[in-house]
RNA sequence: GGUCUCGUAGUUCAACGGAUAGAAUAAGCGUUUCCUAAACGUUUGAUCCAGGUUCGAUUCCUGGCGAGACCA
């Protein structure tokens, strides 16, 4: 309708205004809830051209629209806004048309180019936590949204499976794991621990041992004993100590941290870990076997977590396979003057002309930095998927600068697709107590959290749910749907870009703007339709439509554009807000009218049809958020 | 020190440059002879500060204050 009026106005402009008009002059918006109207045209842009008051311009437009646009009942002009009211017949016809579309609002599959969405990049030395949950739910939802608007989507995960941190876990396991009667160290099998938890446990063990050693070294330094310390380090320590004089508490703490860093570097255990890394890079068979084994445990653990989360991937990338990539590209880039080499052999790119600074892309010893690797990986992915058009990286906003630089480099290297790369940057998740810190034990574990919300959902559901006739398996499934649905919705309803606060109590709320609120509406409609034995038929109405009913059709009509905006803005939050609005409107309607027990057959069928469409769109929208919609609860 | 984000009811979140800045939560009151009350209705409360651009600024620009991140 909006498009229709827009085009009609443009076509009629020479007659109506005496001049052709620009498309941007015509601005529509949703009519305020407290005004009469279904669509609002902003009059101000026309005022200058028509050289009259907003009221006069509005009246002119009102008259023209009322007499020329089919489906318009009447208009009113209020302070520069032209509110257009459509006829009941128009809205009924809208609903009729929606009825016939099982995929209402969605674009045809594969009608748009292929996009890769990367939405998890875990380290294999630590279990997943709350931050990963936001990351993964967000990326998974965006992938679904892109698919819904017609893109072909490849979902991917990059696993950070190499480097010093993995070696720390491996070393600690070898050193500290108790050995059982059969001579085995701890494994997931003989402890019953999840693999990622077991490996994470040894990562913590390593850190504990490191701290103890470091403290001992610092104590020695305090007493002036530097006999085991290289002179350069000794000087650095003494300099830091000297710098502490006369400084405030904060500065002293920072300096102490630096000294502690130095001490850690002097520990035997860190040296051992570094040696292990060197062996790993040299493909030492024993180290490699240990690495493979322990990573295997972690993957099994992650798979379990992903299964619980309800997410999956089409393609996995391992950093151990890709960390050597990118060097060739850097060499090529030197030839084409994108990069330059410093006398020490390190390679850089100068981005000062683009408002950024100089960035290292290859170390002087020829080893890769993260940027090198990311350049190589990006290029590789486009080789792996020849029809790939663009890529979305779901990564926290602390990497904003990194991706800005990465995309710029790819562009300068001459890859046209660099313009289709997008950093889906999301804000950190804070706790009421502040940031999550592993050192202070405030990290919220993903598995624990999911188990907790499901348990809570179970309690609540047993208290007030409608479970008769459901067997145990179905009940457990329902608790999971509600618990996880609530958690996902809680994390996704906030604008992804924004830093958000995670309040454990609110995340399991059932009332207000929550997942269970939406799920409840879906369940209620489901049983309603079942009771009415609803079958769609063409609709007709002889009585006037109620305002509550019209509001729902209006909201339903917005589904397609909301979905498109969500895709364009990579924002599941828009769909969450949309669903919430829809359900609020529906609940108001539900409370104020009879549906199944409505005596008038036409009205009954109309209201059932409305309910059915709300249910379908709601299920669709929730599905795009990764939230399941139960039939009853 | 440089760059980048963000500042909205007590709290958590909304608002393509548009009308009287919406919700939720907390608190009170009311609604089940009728389809699931995990619902609905109702009452109170906010744009960090100072300028500028505009018919119109929470939104854009400049400066300050505050929170966070990144870079060395």
C-alpha cells in the first residue's frame, strides 16, 4: 500500500504540485497508536514546494488521496501529519491474502547470494561461558534471518586449537593429573567429567602453579636476590620498583602487575610450556598425540554444549590448519606495494592515509600474526566456496579495530568481495557485580547456566503449567524449550551492538518482555485452534472490524519489512521487539472478545484465522531467534 | 597519550531527524458463571551538561563530564 501511494503520488505530481517530485520527499511512518489512522504521511517536506502552511498542504494531499487511492476510507490532518485510514475491506483482503501464503513474509530460498556467517571462535583450553552464548545465539540467529530473506548461508566456526594456552593445559595434565589403579591419568571416561571441563580444569591448575612460582620469584626479588635472573630483567624490575615512588595506589598496582608479568616469564613451568609449543610446531609425535587427544575431549564437550544450545555448523575451520596461511599473500602484497618491509625484515602496511595507523602483518622472524592468518583464511574461504558473495564475522566489539584493518587490507589487495565482509560486532555481557573475571571466579559457565534456567523452567511449569496427558519425555522437552527459549530471548532482545547487563534473576522471568511470555501466547493459540477444529476458508465480514483486530492485521502486515530490516541491520533484536508487539496486541484482543465461542460464524472464522496467522508468524519469528514455540505449556 | 563505542524512568531495554519519548520491572487497585490468569486493564516516574545545524534533535555536528574497549 505504501509503495502504491508513493508511486501514484510521483505519477500525479506534475498535476498536483506543478512539478515533478523526488522520491525522498515522500516519507511514511507508522501512525501513532493514539491517533486514528493506519499509515501516516509526513507533510513537512511538501510545505516548501507548495509554499503554504502544513495544514493547507495536508488538506490538499488529503483530498487527492481520498479521491484517487483505492482502499482508502478517509484521512485526517493533524499538525503536519496526514493520517490515512484504510477501509475494513482492505484489511480483510490483506488477511485473506496472508492466509494463502504458508511462507508469509519469507523470501524464496536461494534467491540471494551465498553468505558465510562465522559465529563461534572458542579456545580449546576453556569451557564456553555466558559471553559465548551471546555470541553464538546472535550469529546463529543472524544466519537464520539471512536465510529467511533469501540468502544461501554457510554457517561456520573457527576453532582456536593451537598456541601456548593449549600447551598450558596439556602440560598441567601431564604434571598434575592423579594416576588411578590402572595407571591412567584423568580422562573424561574415567572421571565422568565433560571433556572441555576437564581440560579447563588443568588450565586453571597450570595457572595456580604458575602463580606460586611467580610469587616465590617475586619474594626473592624483594629480598634483593637476583642470582637466577638475567641482568636485563633485573634492571627492568628495579626500574619499575623505582617508578612506584610517590605514585597513587592505581599506578602502583599497574607497576606491580608488570613486575608480576616479568616474574611469570621467569618461571620454570612457563618455560616448559613454551618448549612444548616449539615441539608441537615441529610436529613432535608425542606432543602431537597428546594435543590431538585432549582437543578431542574438548570437541566432544563442545558438541554436547552446542546440542543443548540447539545450534550447528556447516563447516569447521581449525586454526592449526590455517595459521600458516596468509604469508604468501603478504609477499604478493609487497610486490604490489600494498605492504612494505622494514630493514629488520618485518612487513607493515601504512594506513595513515585512511585515518588508521601502521600495522604489522608479518614479524621480522617471518612468523605470522593474527592479521596474517585472517587475511589468509578469508581468501581461502572464498576459494573453498566459489559462489561466496560475502562474509559475516560475529566477534566481540573489542576486535572492532582489527576488523576495520582486515577489511581495508583485503580491499587494498584487490579483492572486490572485501566490501561484502561485515564485522557483526556485539557488546560485552556484564554481570550485576561488573565484568566477568575468571580470576575472581565470576565467569558464568554456559552449561551450568543452561541447566539452571531449565531447572527453573521446570519448577515454574510444574507450578502453573498444563501438563496433563504429556509423558515424561515430552515434559522434559517442554522445560528445555521454555528455559532455553527464555535465555535466548533475553540475550537477543537487546541491540547486539550494545553492551548489556545479565541479571540472572531476570533471565528466568516469565512475565513481561520475555521468551516464555511469547511462548505462552503461542501455546494458548495452539490449543484454541485445536479446540475449534479450525480449517482456513475465504473470509467475509458483514459486521465492522474491531480496532483490536485491525491492529493485529497491521502488525502482521509489517512482518516482511521487519524481517528485511533485521537482515539489513543484522539485528535479531528487531524481530524480538516485533514479536513482543504482536503478542501484546493479540493478548489484548484475546481478553476482549470471544473466539471459539463466538456465535456469529463469519466473525468466529475471521477471529480464528487471525489467531492462526498470529501463531504462524510468531512461530516463524521465534524460530529465527532460535526459540522454540511449544504447542502447550 | 591516540582511536573507537556508549550515557534515556529507581533498574533493565525501545524510539528510519518527526506528533504528547514507548515497554518491562518494582508497588497499589481491579478483571476468571466464558476459549490456558505464565494473561488483561489501571495509577506514578527519564533524554548527562553547554552550544550549533533544522520547520522539527534522544537521534546529526562541536566542546565538556562520566563508563568501557582497542592501539603503543
